[in-house]
């Protein structure tokens, strides 16, 4: 009987620890998105609207295209890959295209998209982090999708920082963990 109680206690402690660790992963992901939102919006605010069309090279995305591409990918990774909503089609989507949008409208769309992604993660069942899906032909867990999302934001924001420098602007100071 004592062995059975010890075994049950061990299983409960192990399960509780694993769930707490998974919850911590989601909390860390949410914190990172919140910090990333603040920093990205600061970058977007600092770039003058007349420079939003600037491209570092002819084949590069413009500053505004990078900004809205971040929004599209944030929406896709969170709402479609993590949340199982039907994906938007990048080629035909107008919500995340900069055409006919002001700087203020683009910033509001990005802010709203971060709000939606963070809300999804707050309600996300930690058990789902180990669910797998096809990611461009690769088998990836939803935990990996969260990490890929953060990398993608950083990649395109870095391009935006270069565009600022090439336009004589000093980007905002780097903020840790975003």
C-alpha cells in the first residue's frame, strides 16, 4: 500500500512539474511578445511616414512591407498554426498589405495583431505545445512555432533598423528579451 501511495505521489508531482514548466514556456512567450510589440511600435513610430516606402535594395521589402509582413506572419503563426483558424492567403490578403494605409493605420493593425496573438497564448492549453504540424514540409511542434514566430519578428525588425540607419536615423536602444 505504501509503495502504491508513493508511486501515485511521484506521478502527480512529475505531472504537476511538467505542466508548470509548460505554463512557464507560455508565460515566457507572452512576455517576449509583449516586449517585442513595444519595441516594434517604437521603431515604427520613429521612422517618418514619408520614409515608409524606403527599400535598402530594389529586391528588399520596404520599411512598411517589413512591418506589415511581421503582422501577417504573427497572425498566421498564432491564429492559424497555433489556433487552427483558416490561414489568410498572403498574395490576396489586404489586411496586412501597406497599400493605401497610413502609418497610424499600420501601427494600429500591428498593435491589434499582437493583442490577438497574446490573448490566444493566454488561453492556449499547454498540452497542445507538443502537438505537431507540417511547417513548410518540416515536422514542427507548436512549441517550436512559438519560437519560430519570435525569430521571424526579430529578422524583419532587424531589416527595419537597417532602413532607419540608412536614412540617417538612430534606432531605439536595443531592449533585452524581445
